[in-house]
């Protein structure tokens, strides 16, 4: 549900020219989805980055967050959102809430957004940022825990975006994809090359034919940690 203009937090009215310039830059760099560009032009990224980096909030680069994590580059946020091919009625899951910025972009497009974060300090940060901007618990549902297990009680998902990289796609995320659902995920070793992949469920079960997998471009994400014992 969209908020009325009168209810928007002050940050939405600050630095609008910079956000519009960023959206134009993203469009020039190949982002086509109008809803994604509109969300990037609307959501005040400067309210999500640490104060020390606020001046650089509308540069197209990643920035440090607390706990050694990073808020992704705007182009990658926009591109992952576009690759998820969202519609407003989609049930959408993000793994790796971090600052809450990507969750806010998703919430501008989907009515129902869920996001999981592993690091308690960042659970608190993401929640504080999102709620302060008016993304209430009815629009963005938050959980603190291990996202490699997905969110089975709320599955199936029409879209899952993972904003940290595992060496292999976690099976629970594939299990929890609805028919036609898309998983957008960077895959690769921490020190090695990572690829942005999209997995679409086209059939039942976990056999290879149940998924259509596409590789996109090389990326560099922080590792997706897992509480599961290594096999
Ligand atoms: N989407 C974030 C960027 C997050 S960086 C934003 O817009 O700001 C990646 C995040 O994934 C970090 O916050 C990290 O703590 C988190 N993370 C890593 N492993 C995780 C896991 N297993 N479950 C949930 N979150 C995880």
C-alpha cells in the first residue's frame, strides 16, 4: 500500500535532485523497468547509509555498513530488483536486510515484503531505518535469523532476493519458490569469482528440470553465512 504524500517522512523530500540523477544514470546503464527506476528515484538512500558516508549516498557505489557488511551498489540493487520481475501482488523475500535499503525498494513495488538478517546489530539497524521512514510491520516483515533456511512458514515465494553470496544455492530457498517464482542470488566463493544467477521454478520438486537457471554478470558480495554444519 502506498503512503499519501503528507505521511512521507522528511527524508523523502531531501536530496531529490541527486536521486533523480541517480535514476537517470541507472537508466543509461540499462535498467529499463519503470517501477524499479521510480523506486530508486523515491527511496532516500541517504537515510540508510551511515552518517559518515551520507555525502556519497547517491554515488553508484557500495558503502560500508556496521559489522563489516556493505550496502550494495545502487546499480546492483536496481538490477537484482529488475531481474526478479516483480508484480505488486508478489510475495517477496529478501535474505540479508542490512541497512534495509533493498527491502524499501522492494516495498515500493510489492505489497508484501519479508526480510531476514543474521547479525543482531544489523537486525536492529534495518528495523530502525525502515520504521523511521514509514515502512511499517504491515509492509516489511522482519526476522532476525539464518536466511539460508528461508522463511518456510510464509512460503511459497514469488521472488527471493539474496544480498550476500553463498558458495552454492541453499536448497531451502529453491524448495520455497512458488511455480513461476524467481530466485535472484550471487553465487561463488568469497575470494573467487561470483556470478549473479536467476533460478526460475518451472516444475515441481527439486530435480534439475524443475528450474530454469540463467547466469548474468560477475559481482562481489559479502559471504552468506550459514549456521548449518558444513557437509
Ligand atoms: N540488502 C542490504 C545489504 C546487505 S549486505 C542493504 O540493502 O543494505 C548482506 C547482508 O547479509 C549483511 O547484512 C549480512 O549480515 C547478511 N547475511 C549474511 N548471511 C546471512 C544469513 N545467513 N541470513 C541472513 N542474513 C545474512
